[in-house]
C-alpha cells in the first residue's frame, strides 16, 4: 500500500479518532506542488479543499494527470482522495505564495492548510523541474542562506500572525530544508507554537547553521523521513531524528514519496542501503576538500552553460538532449583555461572521493 491507497482506505477515519500522522504529513507536503495561485487569490483569504479541487478540475484534466510520470504533477490525485472522505473534511487552504526569480536564483512557494482540529500545516514546496530551482539546490553547498530560505522565514513570520493555534511545518525535498530553516530562524514566539517539523527526504545544512543557537533550539522537533536509497536527504548535516522507510521502486526514483510503502497507518520501516551511505561519504569527503569560493564558481559555471541552451526546465533539456548536449560541449571549450581546468579538477576530485568511499564500504565488516 502507498499513499494513494492509504487515503482511499482511511478516508473516513477522522482526525479526532486517529491523530495526524507521518503519512498525512507527506500528503499535505505534496499538495504544495499544486499551483493554487491559478485557482484563486488565497494570499488574503481561505478556501475549502472541496472548492479548491472543484476549481482545479475546471482548469485541468485528471486523466492527463494520471498519465503524467512526473511526481510533482501528480499531487492533485492526493487532493482528489482527500475530498472524498471525512478525514480532511473542513480543511481550508490559504496564504499561498510563489516567488520565482531567475536573476536572484530563487524558486519558492508555500501554502497553509488549516486542519479541522485547528492545527495549521505549513507546507513548503520542494524543487521543481526548473533550471533555477536546481541551481538554488546546488548553491546550498556553498551558501549558508539561499534566497528561498530567506523567503521561508518571512513567510512563516507573516502567516503565523494570521492563523491561531498549533503549527506543523513540512516539505518534500528542498521544501523540507526550507521548513527546518524557517523553524530555526523565525520569531521566538512562533517557535513555541511549533509542535513538529517534517523534513521529507530533504537536504540538511552547512556546519555554520548546525552550530547556531537558533538551530539548537529547534532540532529536537525536526523529524526526517527518508527512503532506503536516499540521496537528496543525505546531503549536508542534520541532527534531527531520522526514520528510514521502504519504497516499491529502485534507486533515485525512491525520492518520490508516493512510492513509500505503508502498513495500516505507518510507513514500513527499513534501513539506508549501501548506495546512500556511499553518496553521503563520497560527497561529504569532496565538499570538505573544496572551499566555498571554488564550489560557487563551479555551480555558476555549470549552470551558465546549461542556461545557454535557453531551456527553462530539465524536461525541455531532455527533449532535445543531443542538441543541448552539443551546446554545453561548445560552451565548455569556450571557457577560459582556468575555468575549464577547475571543472575537470572538480570532476576528478569527485571520482577520487567516490573511490575512497567505495573502498571504505568494502572494508567495513
């Protein structure tokens, strides 16, 4: 059983009978991938999930969404199940905001769900398929605070003034990172209202964030959920509690939380596989040996070459892979020798770090 099955089977088990759980959290975090801004102006008002779903169906075909393989586009299927039962009956959607800025390298969106019991689930959107979104992800390795992280703090401070009661923060992928960052650096009075912060297979932080008093105040409320093959969720550091769950697919596709397996109302627990540990050790080793200035230079150089293709997202890039790959190769040869050598050295360094990590795993009993 996966999340869609869970929502079908438990649709009439109210939150007063069975409390909000880890699976409900993942479902709510995925709803942030829906563009509520195209449905209504909900920055200043709220709408029921039934109204939201009805408006969505007027603009989109659910059949087309069912056939879409991109997991971020399939989030409305979760909403479809939620409106069919009593568990989420009365839930309201509001305070949706989206901010995309290519120049500032910012891809941010968040939405608030007011649950029937008065609890507020604040969901931060994860990485979408845009080039800008992925560039911001990579900048996390060389910058303590990205533009999206700043927006997350501002959003939480602002929304908390408009809603009453307990706060649950959550997000999938980069959205999980934003949820953790916002919880650490929000206003002190807000921290007292936060009951739990869900990081669903999202990256951690650089050490200078981990060492702050703000993070130390909140990390015991952080709860990370990751699949067996967790790549994004093993990047950088995070001292919060972590649960490893089983997925019904292999490799990198486990990042899609809609593949995580469920028994009754709990995720099926598992352990991180050797590849996850390999990635964590290999990337960690490489990052330790690479200074911030070099990391930022590498990210800027690589993405500037990708941006020369004029594609807006990786789906467009893959649609003309041969052509776009050729453009990147041409841009590589146009680079100054120092930049080209820097890229080659970084590539070799990652291979060496990977080899050392592989040997380390082999030598472990």
